[in-house]
C-alpha cells in the first residue's frame, strides 16, 4: 500500500531510529493518540503539544549531546505566521530538522529558502520523501522539509537506472523519465531529440517545471497526453544554493521559457518563479499557482530580463493538517485546462511580441 508523504516521513524516521539511537522525534500527538515513533521508541519521543517555542532550547541541548532531532511543526497551533517562523528558525539554528505538512507560508518561505547551511526540500511522493529523510538523518545537516498529506503515484528518480541509489540524496532537479512524453511513456515523442526544445508551431518551446505533489502530478500528466511534445523537470530542493544548481541544469536544456507549476499551500509559486527567473537571465519564467483545492489555476508571469516580481498567488483555504493518511491525488481536469490555457498563451506565435 502506498503512503502519503506525511505517513512516509513518520514510518521512515521510525525505521531509521531502530538502527541509529541518535535519532529523536519531537512532535505533537493528534487528539492525544499514540504517535507511531513513540510506540516504537518511547524514550526518544518528546511531545510538542502547546510548547513548541520552549522546546527549541531542549533541541539545542539534544544537539550538544549528539542527538539528531526531527521536529514536526504543524501550521497553526496557536501561533501567528511570524511567530511560527521564529519557532522554525530557532529549531533549525539548534541543529534540528523541521518537518511540516503543506501550508501557506509566502514571505516566510522566502526567508527559509535563503537561510545558510540548511537544506529546504519539498519532496513529492513516498520514495522522494523517504530519500530526503534518510539524507537528513545520515548527514545531520538541518533540513526544512515540507511533506504532502495525499498519496501520489510519483516516484521521482530514486531507484531508477541512472538515478540516485536508495540511500542517496535526490538531485535538486529531477528530470521526468522520459523527458518528452508519449502516450505510452516509452520514449521521446516522434521528431524530438532528447535535450532539444519542443517548439510549438510559430511559438517558443516551453519546459514544465513542477514543485510539490499537485504540481508534479499535473505536469507529469500533461507530458504524457496524446500528442504532447513538452519537457518536464521536477524540483526537489529549493534553497538558494540548490536552486542555483537546478537553474544551471535547466540552462543546459534548449528551452527559452519555463512554466513553474505548483499548488498554493505546497509552495510559494510566485516567489519561487521570481527567484528562478533571476537565475535564468534572458529566459522567461512563468509561475502557474494552482489553488489548494480542485479547480482552475492562474498564471503570474515573471520576466527574467525585466526583473519583474510577480504578485501574490490565489488565496488558499488550506489549513495545517496532521501528518496522516490522505486520499490519492491526481491532476484534476479544471487545473489541467487552466495550465493548458496558460501554455497556449505562452506558445502563441505573437506571445513574445
């Protein structure tokens, strides 16, 4: 049975702790129920309910003692956004890895992406989530990890031929396989060459860049539509250093424009598109934020050469949910139509006029 990102995090951390007694978990228990990590390793579980800010000092003590702490911070819990940002930064400064379900962070996300000496990761699906958690436990480097609460079929590059081994760090940029979709998913679309741009008649080639579970599910479905001739790249690590590595990899593709697709609540699409645009001078980066629920998305264009900063995305009705089971998420029809409309506008013959 496949697991959501939240479930994969708890399960993988519990497994790692069985082999590594340095691993400890700080988390709130939903409705007072026993946490899976607590049931397996009661002496290394600390309940965070209502005392997150105070627990930062405990995290510093645990770090000095040589422990590797994983802190699950749920959005809300009586904290205003900036208060929660201070709590997260305090945990990271104490050497802890912070894991949070998807939530609306906006300005706080920009701050977290720019923090030195931490890794900011938004894994998609069970395999990527497990790989990122293993990497954080192996290295002891503080991570900020945003996990999904829904089951997704995306597997990333972990375990694929040419991808990282099961105990390896996912690349900041994971190329979808194959990079140019066919209905069967068996290879490049007819008339295309791996690494070459897929140009719409009279327009510019566009590469889909996905972040988070909804954006990645949607992008993967678009490149596999009958007759689709688009590329898909997937971002895993979003910190400034890793984003520069991803931008260098995107530069190697012969695309002149990119559509960054992600869901409000999973990632700050507008802010991330602006950051990516600054790293891709002379190329067009367009943010396509999808509302947190099903429905249409909206495009916010970012011109790299003009240095324009996009406005705020759609308001989200998503709240902070517990790490736990979720339904399987595919790409909904409304969101697919919305993204196709944005791409049609970008690839129109007079789009660059």
